[in-house]
C-alpha cells in the first residue's frame, strides 16, 4: 500500500475504506560510511509496511528532508550529502501534506517521525493542519521507540544501552537496515566511533570534539540481522498498538460514507 505506486482511483478507494495513512518524516542525512543517506526514510517506511501486514493502512510518500542535524545526535551539518531544511520549512511542508491527505479523503492520519531533530516541530504542523479545517484526526508518533523494559534493553544491547540520542548509524539503525535493506549496508565500511565529549547541554557553533569524524555516534559493529528482526517486531508492534488504540481495530469493511470526497483527475 505504497501511495506513490497507487493511482488516484486506488487512493480514493483506500480512503473510502477508512484506511489510515502513515506519513513518515525522515531526513537526508549522513549515516556513517556504511549506511545510505536515505536511512531515516527507508526505516520508517519499512516499519510502516511491516505494520501494514497486521493493520491495513496506506504509506504516504515520506518527507525526505528533516530539520538540521545536530552534532550530538546526528553528526551535524558538515558532512557532504546531509541536506536539511529549517524547522519553519518542515512545519509548513508537513502541514500542507496533512491537509492534502485529508482532502484526498483520509480521516485517520499518522505522522511517524524517525529523525530525532524533527521531534518537537511536528506537533505544530498537526495543530495548524487542524486549525485550517482538515477533516481528520492525527496520531503523532514523535518517538518511534517503545518503552522497553530493562530486560528488553539488556537483550537488545547486551554490551550496554547507550541512550537513543547516540543511536545514529549505530546498533539499532544498522540492525534494522540488515533486516529491511541488507543490500544497502556497506559491511566493509563499518566503524565504531563516538564524540570525544558528549555533555547534556549543547554549544553553537559545535566544538570539534562534539563531532565524530566518521559520523557514527556509537557501535554499529554490534549490529546483527537477528537484532534487526527484534527491533522490527518491537517498533512495528508499537505502531500497530498506537494505530489500534487511537483509530480502533482495523476493519476491511470500514465505512466512512458521507465523509469521502470525489477526486478529480
Ligand atoms: Zn537515522
């Protein structure tokens, strides 16, 4: 159910069936020497497709540009290939896409964020879309990770959980890429790295010791396909849980008669 491969007729039918639509919001950002720039889009789209096996839904074309990469969570803006937009541009873009999805007939929209730095700007986009009169409800998943128990974290990170902020191009993202797009992982280029200094505050402009030379913020050498499948199950389960909780159990026969609009070619 990738919307970009659907026709307008199929989109109209999906909306009339009451299917929710998931809008992944990612980035085009360096992910070390071993993962592609599109990692923050490939992962949430792949997870939404996995969720679609259990909860019928449509996956909208992802928002491929995210707000500026920050050195302590994404390596920063100095890496070739990192293409970022301002928070204001992201807010306007996501607002416009949400309004267009509602105009297409979708009543249940889910904004699914994967780029750490986007979080905090997406609520406003949802709020503005609603104040513009979008005929929809919006589920906002800013942080895609479930609340893992200590036992689960011990299983997923046997050598210690470093915190999600440094999980950039590291164990979780590399494992998920093994599970979803193994052909895109440059296994011979994997390096472990970290910032020389990682305080709990930020400094602008960033001191050089905040920026690891490779762009990797932790230990991708610990990533495995098996961990990738565990992460994929956990994050897609969590997406299904959020969709089910807010939009109700999926129904193939969902009827939203009277609320869909005819589209014109
Ligand atoms: Zn990433």
